[in-house]
């Protein structure tokens, strides 16, 4: 089975979009191969660093930094077994769903927590941002969960984990990453035990 390394970086890092490039995790942590790296820090992604072309078109006349937060919990997934965009986006949805379910099980007013594909909302306030991408060698996912509700563009309603009563962000990261890793490994195990037609 493929090995997926999990690492939490304690130093504060600003997510600026550069972390989605191939081998960022290897350069930063010296972990080679499939990895999930988590860290806490602000978000500040300028239009020039964004990958979602629809968002670029929709946001470019509003601000030059459409993705921003004063403090977020970040997940960077890098896997080298595929460069299929479809697989990357399916895994992005899986990671978001796991994050959604994990948070839902930790808050009192869970009925107001909603998942809309790769986004998580509490009522009408946005809790997350996410992107998936592929290169010739790997697929990458970034998932950012707002810790605080401040720092986003004024036209975006946001909410943070602290508003939901969650304070142990490192433990939350461990729960989400371990569940994602287990799902991926279990899928590989299922592939190798089924007699395919």
C-alpha cells in the first residue's frame, strides 16, 4: 500500500497560493512522497496566484486579494498516484466531507452546518475555502478552515472555528487527516482484494 505521511508544522505560515505547487511539502518538511501537511496561519491569495478562472473573472473587479483570512487552519494534500483532475476533485470533495462531518460532531448547533460541494457554511456564513489542481506528476488539494471570522473581503460573510466553539485546532487537524488517510488506504486495499471483470 502507498504510504501517506502526515505532518503538522507548528510555525505560523501564511497561505498565499504558492503551497499548491508540486513538491512544496518536500521542500518545506523534507517529506518525500504522498503527504498531508497542516499548519495555522493567515490567508492572503492575490488574483495573480489564483487557479479558479471563474473566481478570477467574478472577483477581479472587487479586490486584488479575494481569498483572505486573519487566521485559518490549512491542509495541503499531495499525492503522486494520479494526475487526473477528476480524481483530484473527487478527493477534494472527500476531504471537505470529512472535515464537515468532523466539525459537525463537535459543535452544538450542528443542524446549521452545511456542505455545498467543496465549501462548508454555517447558516449563510462561509467557513472554508478549497482548491484542487494537478500537475504532470501529482495532484494537490488545499483546504482552509477559518479560525476567526476577520480578514475576509468585506463582501464575503465568514465564520470561524472559534465562533463554533472549537479551540483545539491541532487535534481537529489530526482527526481530519487521519480519517482522510484511512479512506484512501482502504480504497487501495479494496482495489487489491476484488476480482475485477
